[in-house]
């Protein structure tokens, strides 16, 4: 996020927010057309496959008027066909982290299952003295929560990442378990960080590394297909600027070396940000993202009122990704 956007977000975060809180239960069926989720303004999709169900974790935009962000909790939806979704309501709130400032900081999170438990890695603003975004871990026995603070303290704090930007660089965690069972956490904002986690998922197991990637901005998403490790991320062209697009790189191991391949998709509609979430489900790959085309009641889509969407994701024989076109049809039509 650009500095001026962060400034705006902080300045408005004390506003009382009331709009668009979703009820638990089935949401209006979309048949897979975009936006996929329409009962609330949602962003930063983090899909998780558990058996024959996809749990879709999202951030939750409550901004009104010209407010940029008002995000206080994380939502989850579930579906067995990606066309009919059930809302389970908020799974965790920023105020569940006692060390957090709890002030418009429930930004992009990701969940994973390990040994029958579910872990939610979530960025929130830390209280003094270690001010700045930090990353906490929630734990639950169920993918639909509720998640509770697994540590009672932040896993990653601003003072642990001294390279790059101050204050807002420890955001957008992606968590990945490698074939040997090792969990890895990646995150960052203009600097991409990587660290191994201990098997308990709540402690670091080594030094924090940095990964060099062209135009890395935020929103990393790690996954593996066959022998290839993939890293999708939001990028802004260093020379031309503009809005975020989704780029990707591949590697023979999670630690790299990473080879940059270009864009998966370009700027999204009506939103400065875009954020990837990629899964394979029932032998088909999917690309989740957000745009800002949804209107709910009197509120129109905007940078602070985004909406989660999805498209099919296809790979070439050499493992490179076929560029994704952002559509209204989404996954309602059969895959190409
Ligand atoms: O939703 C708040 C922030 O905007 C996320 O953390 C970024 O990825 C961007 O989508």
C-alpha cells in the first residue's frame, strides 16, 4: 500500500462503522459469477481446501464514504461447489490479540491445517512500544473458528524486520507446509520475508530471510504444483507505477532461487489493490482475487469496499501460468 493510502487509512480508522456485517448462513447464490461473495464487502481471499470443502477466509471492509479501510475482523465462507456459499461470520477479530492496537488493522490473513488444528496467520497493528504492523497466530479446532490467540504475543513484530520499510512492512502472511512437513511463513510489503516455523506452528525455527523479486509490493501466496514451487504476489511496476497487478515466480525449493515469469493478471477493476489466493480443488485450479464492483444498499464498491471474485487457473505444459482474464462470468461457465 502506498504511504498516502496508509496515512488515510489511519486517519479515518476511529470512525464508527456499522455497514455490511454479514449474518451466518447461506448467502445469495451466485452460481459462480463474480463477485463471488455478495453479503458483505470482502477482500484478500485466502481459500483453504479441507476434504471436499473450500473455506474462504477474507478480510472485511466496513468503510463508508471516502474512508479507505475499516477492517476489524476476518470472515470465513464455505462451499462444496464454489457456487453456493455459506457464511460463518467473523472467525476472529483484531481485539482477540490483547497486544494489538485493534484499530482498523485486520488485514490480509491466511489459514492452514496441521495435525487436526487450524492456524490463522493475521496482521494487526501492535501496541507500544513495538509499534507497527505485526503478525499474530490464531488457533482453532475448526476451520470456522472461533480462533484464539495461540501465543499471547506476536509471532513477527516490526523490530524483527529492520530492512525495508518501517511500520507497515509486516503484513500479508502466507503459510505453506512443504512435503517434508516443514511449515514456512512468508510476508511483506515492498520487502518479501521468509522464515521457517517450528512444527508447533507458533514459533520461528531460524533466521528471517529476504527474497528478491521484481516489483514485489505485497500479498504473497505460496503453493506447490508437482515439483514446482510458485509464489504469486501483488506488484506495482517500478517505472510506470499504476495500480497493483499479480505477478509470479517459480523455484525448485521454497528458499529459491526464484525465477520471475511476469504477470498472472493485470490491474483489477475499480481497486488500487489486488490480492491472490490460489488452490487446486477437485482436479481444477482456481485463482481468487478481489475487485471493487459490488454495491450493497447505498454503498458502492471502492478501494475500501472490495469484493472477492474467482477465475479458473490454467497451466502450460512447462508449468508456466496462462494469464488470467478478470470476468463477470467467473467460474459459472465450464473451465476452458
Ligand atoms: O486489505 C488491506 C490490504 O490491502 C491487504 O493487506 C493488502 O494485500 C491489500 O489488499
